[in-house]
């Protein structure tokens, strides 16, 4: 592990909780400032949304152009098997494994950031974390961005751009999909404290909660920076003893 930076951050939380805005903020910082204040080197993002969206697009092509059965989703845009949620996590693990396979010094220059949301309806974080590889779990720390469902729903409506449904910062879900997939969230049951450790397949993985009920990730860069520095500083104290 690097002496002063995270190797891997796992960024979780409900849709539209502020995860993408945190990533965008960090990516805009000069590298020396990002490293000094937030313990993060050059960021490389591993996000399951582009994979998921690609599956939906492929299904639309299969059913619409070729008249063939859809592979992953039904006509309403729900996965036909809950296991596909876990396949997405396995895919993120696979993509990370390729990076460190091809570059033994990968983490000398890079902090890998894995981003995803999981509601209880499709297994929650309890099941999702079990599909992360051992090589990720032994190097990872987790940040959970905390907002109530109502705030997630409000921001999901606000950010959705129907002309760019594949956009990281502008994609959204219908209200009924939000209700079904993300109203219930098992984070508080899995990690009841503001920070601590999760025991995941024998690995002790540190975590910290980023509270965003007041939406500091929208148009409040100084407040965002201060809060993120506090949360990641608290997480770093746990992480450096891994």
C-alpha cells in the first residue's frame, strides 16, 4: 500500500446521493492538493452504471432490431435475474484485476475508485460486498454517502436529462423504479456507526459515512471540500493500520 494515499475507495449510497458529484469534484483538483487533503492520487473510476446501461441498450437492439429474446432485462427495464446485480460487481473486480496484473506499480500513481448503489430489493450491500474480490477487499476503504430516500428521489428527478440517459451525471430512474429498487437500504443494519470496520470474508475493511442530507455536493464546493476532508481524514486513520 502507498504510504499516504488510499489504494482503493469504494463509494456507495443511494442513486443521486452525491457520489458522482464527489468524483467530479475530486477529478477537478490539482493532484498535489487531492493527495495532501484527501489521501487520493490520480483517480481511476470503476463504475457499474456504464456496464448496466450497455446491457439495456443491447437488449433493446436484440428485441427491436432482430426480434430476438432480451438477455438481461424485461420490457420494463428490470433485470430478469437478481444475480445480474452481482455479475456487475464481479465485472468491476475483473476490470481491477486486469489493471494490477498489467502494472505492478499501479497504486504508486493511482487510487482506484469503485462506485455503485445497491438497494435491499436486489441483495443490498450485504450481498454486493461478498462479490468483491479478495484483492480489492484487502486494499479497500468504504465511503457511504448518506441521504434519506426522499432526498435521493428529489435529486434523481432533478438531474435526469431524457436526451442523455446514458450520462453519468444526468441519468435517472422513474419514480416507480426508485421505489422498488432503492427505497429500502441495508447500510444502517450492516454498518451502524459513523465509522468503523466491516468483516467481509475475513478482511477487516474500514468505512466512514459522508452525510449529505443538506446537499453540499450541489453548488457548495467549499462545504463539500471541508466535509470530505473530515470524512476521509477519519477514514484514513482507520485505513493506515490495515
